């Protein structure tokens, strides 16, 4: 593990002192990081970004249906409405 780790932003993480270093050339920690780089060191790469949230299974599925439980609840609500209208008994 290197002393520094890149991030998905312009912040650098100091893995030994456990703090974030801003992208500010006047910041003392940033100056130390730049000197460390100049000596030929390489920071650890940034972690990959998290995967995107799953998309809906089909474009005709309503946006509020995100699980089997939500689908069950939606069907129960529709059945209750149809019973109220006298369509179902």
C-alpha cells in the first residue's frame, strides 16, 4: 500500500495519517504529496466507481415497481379498487 491513494475526485487520501488532502497548492499536506510524487513515488489508484443502480426489467413496468413485494402490493391495490367498482366480487 502506498502512502497516498487517488480518489474519484481531486482529493488525495493519505493512507498513513488517514486524512484527505485538498487540491490546493498552498496546503502543506498537498506540498508534501507533490514532493513525494517528484521523488518518483506512485499513489495507489482510486477505487472504481460503484455500479449504476439496476434498471427496470421492462419499459412497461411502472417506475414504482422495484421489487416483487412492490408488485404484490400494487396488484392487491388494483384488485381492491376493482372490487370497490363492482368489477370483481
